C-alpha cells in the first residue's frame, strides 16, 4: 500500500497537478519517520540586545501516509550567551497537530484538503535579559504520526524569525543550496540525505517548489531573498542582526505567487459501519459451604546456624577546642528458625464461583466525501463504544481428605550495642591564625640602630595547646629628618600539647615603617603583609581514624603608634592601634569526621593599645602595653630590650617579651646583629 501511495505521489509531482507561479523559487524540507530537528543560529546585534519581542514561526504540513493519522510538529527558541551557556528556552507543545484525513502521499501539492499550518512561538526579553544574549537558536522539530518507513514525516517551509514584528532575520529560509551544501546554513538531526520515498530511511531531504522530492528548485541559491549566499550564514559566526529576508510565513514564496487550483467538496454521505466486540472476565468471587472433619496438625521447628555480624558507625561533634568522635559497635546474632506445620482435614465443600464478564462493542461509522473531480474518499467518523456486564455462575461439590503443609522461616534476632567516645584537639590551625593576626610582624624602630640588621628569635604561644615558633627576621633602617626602614621575617611553627593533633606551618612577612620625631609627639607608622600556610594532622588511634587539614592565611595590616616626645620621670607614654585584615583561603579536610580547617572567610579587626616606655639609657629600655584584641580579650605585655656595640658600626640587639590574655600566653626571645653601613 505504501509503495502504491508513493508511486501515485511521484506521478502527480511529475505532471504538476497544481499551477505554480514562475516566481515560486523556494524549497521545502521533508522529514522521515523518526523525530527530526531542523535548526540554525541567529547572531544578536546591539539593537536586538536592547530587548523586545522575538518570534519564530514556520509553515508545516502533514507528510502523508495512513489516513486519520496526524503528524506532530513544534517550534522552539533557545537564547545563549557568548560562552554558549543556555539562558532561556520557549517552545510549543503540540501533539498530533498536522492532520492527514485523505491518506495521500507526502506531497502537500496533491493534498488540498489540508492547508499549511503556521506554527509560532514568541518570547519577550527585557533589556537586562537581552544584554547577555549572544545568539538565538531557532528550531522546528517533529515526528511522523504513522511511523511509516519513508518520507512521511512533517514538511516545513519559510521559517521566519522576527524582532518586534520586523523583517525575517533567518538566513536562507528558501532552503537553497550553496557550494553543493543542501539547505546551506541549516543543520538537521538526523543529517540531510537523499529522499527515500516508501522504502525506509531516516534522513530529512529537500523538495522543490513543484513538490518533487530530492530535487532543488532550478536556479535557486541560498538566501536568494536576503542578499545571497554567505559561508557563515546560520552559524554563530554569521552576520549580527540577521539577514532581513523578504521570504516569511506571510510571503512564503519571497513574492506574491499565483494561487494554486484546489479541489472542492461536492457532497458527503454516511458510509457503512464496522463493529468489533471483545469480552474480558473480571475478578471472580467465590463462596464456600464446607463441612469439616477433625483436623490433625503437626508442627516441627528446626533452628539453623547462628550468624554473628558486627557493624560500626562513627559520628563526630566539633566543639570550640575538640572534636569528639563516638563509635557505636552493634553486634547482631541471627538464628534462622524453620517451622513446618502439616494439616490433615477431611472436607466436604460446595463452592459457588461468580465471574463478571464485560463485553465491549466498538462501532465505527464512516463518511464518504465526493470531490469536484468526481473522486471519492472514505474516512472514519467518531467511534461509538458500548459495554455490557453479565455474571457467569458455577457450582462444584468436592469431598476430600485435604492434607496441607505450611513452611515458615523466621529469624531469632538478638542485638547489643556499645558506644565509646574519643577526642582530639580541633583548634590547632585556628590558634596559630589567631596568634598571627593578634601579633603581626612590626619593627620597634626605637630599639634598632641604623643600618642592616638580622635577628633570629624563638617564641612559645600557649592557647588550647602550645605552638613553638622559630623566626629569622632582618631589615635595613636609616635616620635623616625621620627614621625609615623595611624588614622581612620567615617563621616556622610546630605545635605540642594538643590532644591527638599536631599543627605546623610556615609564614612570611614584609613591612615598611617610618618614625617622625616632632616637638611634642613622636609618630611611628607601619604597613605590612604576611602569608602563611598551615597543616594539621589529627588521629583517633583507638578507632584507627586519621585526617589531614590545610588552610592558608593572608594578613594585611597597618599600625600607628604615638609617643609623648618628653618623658615624664623617665616614662614615655604611648598609644596606638593596629588594623588587621585577615583572609582564610584554600581550606580543605581529607576526613569529614576529623575536619579542623577553619572556614574560608575575611575578617577585619582593630586592636587599640596603650602603654609606657621606660628608657634607662640609649641601650636599655622597658616597655609595657595593654592591648584590646578580638581573639584573646585584653592582652597585657612587657618587653625588655638591650643594645650593645661590639665593634665599630656593629652592635648586638637582644630582647625578651611576655604577653598574657584570655586563654593566651606568649613568650618571645630574640638576639640580633645590627651593622651600620
């Protein structure tokens, strides 16, 4: 039957049963029996990126095949940014929207009973939304409702994409060729190929304006009504703003065509009806009247082999100072019990079974249409369905000695659980970061002689545990109208005294500073930056658990200290503040149960301070401060410094300091060498 239809279709195409204007220079696209998508990209220009209403439409037609079956076709617009990320999508959701009442071939030219259908979808973008759009991808897609092998899927013609009701911006809506490329500028999935007619295949193919599959209209070139061919047309490298093609769904030939001749309906009449009936039984119901004798029941229980399983589950709770890991061990003893029960019963039973039988009858009337050329077509009208229900009743009587046995398998399950909790310190990295932002590297210009200097030092900080640090620092200082200098430091830290945890790290600092001595006050200013990377290893040896954590800290800071120029009974009052911007980054943990890395974040804190400085002479000084900090509350500190010349232009600089705050103690000692040059 399909070959007969295809043969009729081909013959009609060749003789050209519709009159076509000489100006009809365009192609259509015919699709096959699988879902097929035809699409191209339209590049946005600055006008389109100001927003507005974007509409995509196309003429679509049933591709022929089985009478009464409808094809499905839809259209879609997808908006993309310059990185090919999808921004938004709009599409139609039609189903079986292209009818085929006459079962003629796929050529719409010989199926005048069904006109071309316009499919349309639109989207309105604000200027903010459209500003991010680089291009729009327009698509038409559908499937053959009959699923016949061959070119019986939807046909498409004159795709149109407009902005605010303007001209057609698509490239090559004529589906013309260029450089031997079929429908150049359009892509198809599955790809374009040869028309297969009634013998299978799944490719979309070109149909000329006379309805001849596999042939392009003579003289047609790509984008004929929009400025001619372009190698990049229809791609993301195409002309921005589109091509303003004069062909559209309102002018599908690119010009005003001569209307084709069409058949008209002369009369319609009712044709013969067909009926089919099916019967299906429903759920049977049974009633029993039984006379039972004496039943003998025998039960035998057998216990199987007990299986013991042990399961463990770990949970952790992170506190301010510790991580508490609780391990729960559950022991389960499972013993299978097999019970076989045998029942022996003499039974006289009368069983009445009632089954509902549902009979469904479908009567399909037909309509015979007579056309102006004398031909007739027959189409099915709306089927009429009727149902009826009857009961089928049967009765049986049996006298039996009924022996049955039941087998039941149950499990005797006994469970017991034990839980234990172990802890590890969680504050190692946090403590060393708090210490770094509370005590940034700052040079005491009053205790440094001019010239180059280098100073090794060691410190111990006690918070939750102990952090031992070794530092090498150095710099250069010169005094003219004011004292100015720069300095650097490198610190290696390692912890002790933390529970099942060890923290280590390295940090590097650099500062610029200046000291100006005026008549009434001395002012010292410092700006600096430090970078540290800290690692922590945490274990719960009793549970065989371990984990590593890591985080980086970047501190930028500024410090201003104001001294009274004249000492008072040997004491020189001072006051100032340190502003520290601290950023934590690259934080990760290898084991979520033992996670100790602080969260990545940035904080800014201001640490004001005040104090007294006592200078015994030019070489010996004592300074005491009280500093209000965010991390350790009020920190009180004292520092003693001694300088001694050992050679000409070479001196030794030694100091020791002690600081005490809330849950915080720091002791630092250093011995340095100054060399004036």
